């Protein structure tokens, strides 16, 4: 077999490899458009690497150097495998952890997670991507945190989007003398008019505790996910600020009443400094 013929075969194999790599990426990209799941991203990276390795090996197989390397690998396979495993144990650990994360899926693309190890927060943000080696997490300050798969696999993952629904406690304090049932009815009406709240008719509103200024009404606001929870709670608080004054429901707050007990003239007549601060008394509502 001539050298030019071998080169032609190698070129054809590499061309086929790149075509297979392109088709593989296109296939996975179509899947990710409909369902952006983390195991699909890992498989895309793994399959792409596998295609490149197999293509390069087949392209070099007609050459003597590839045959010599193959015989050497077969003759000293155990030793080479042991050395390669020891040298690349961290990389192989990331690949194995990647398979584990893809199978168990403790987190997925677009979910908000917190990676905790030894009581310290290693990363916190939104899962962006996953490869054979690492997981990309977009943090809230705009930076991207690249966490190896082995670290993710061995750490505690706090996933705020793992469950189907998210519940958030909400509390509103009203002044003494307020009609409790009227305040409850106003809150229920606000919840029913908020489209992001799930099953508003099943939400129970309780008198949670008594304070120095009034009593606290508490309930759980259920939404589809954490993003909806932030928006729904904000809308409910704004509606409460608008509706409570309209319904004659007072929200208690601290008031500071400042009383000047003696004026500057009398203080100077008594030999006191005019810069001495006035006496202030704080009254609770």
C-alpha cells in the first residue's frame, strides 16, 4: 500500500469523523432546544470526544507507527493501564462523576443550586452547562464558576427548584382594633387576583403571634418555582400596601415624638451650653 493511498484513507476518515461530529452536535442541539437537560449536555460532550478519539485511531491505523503503538499497548497493556489510571485518576474521576450526575440528576440546566462542602459554600447560582469534566454555574454577580464533576458529586447540593412547587411564608402585621376577618378577606382577595399563586382558595391565613403594636397574619404562598415566588411575593406586598389603607386597615409602625423641654434662651440664662443636645423622648405607638 503506497504512502499516498494511506494518506488518502486517513484524510477520508478524518473528513468522515468531522461530519459525524457535526451531525452529533446538531442532533444533540435539536434535543436541547426542546428539553435542556443536564444529562444531554454531558452525553453531547462525551459522544463528541469518543468520535474524535475513534476517528483519529482509525485514520492512523494504516500507518506503521499506529501498528507499532497498538502492539506495544497489547504487550504491556496492564502496566500502561495502571500508569494511565494513576496519572489521569482525577480526569477519570470527573468523567465517572459526570455519568453519576447524569443518571441521578440532582440538578438540571436553569435550576438555582448551592454547592456546599464542609460547611462552606463553593458555588451558588444557576446551572448553565455540563461537560465531561465540569459543571458551569452562572453566579449572581455575573461571573461563571467552573466546578469539577467530582466536586459536585461529593458535595451537598441545595436545589431550590428540585421540587415541583415552592412555598414561601409571608407575614403582615396589622394594628390592634382591626377586624381579623376583614383583614383575612382582603388578603384572600389579593391572593386570588395574583395569577402566579397556586390554589389560592386553599391557602389558610392564621393569626401567628401578638406584638407590642398589633397582631401578625401569616400564610404560605405557593408558586410553580422560585422565580415565580419572587415575583408573586413582590406583587402581594405591593397590593397589601395599596389595599390596606383603602379598607381602613392600619399597618403599625414606630413613631418618634421629639419634645424640646427647654429653649436655647433659658439654657443660656442658667449657664448651660447652647450646644447641649435637647432631651428626646421616644414613644411607642
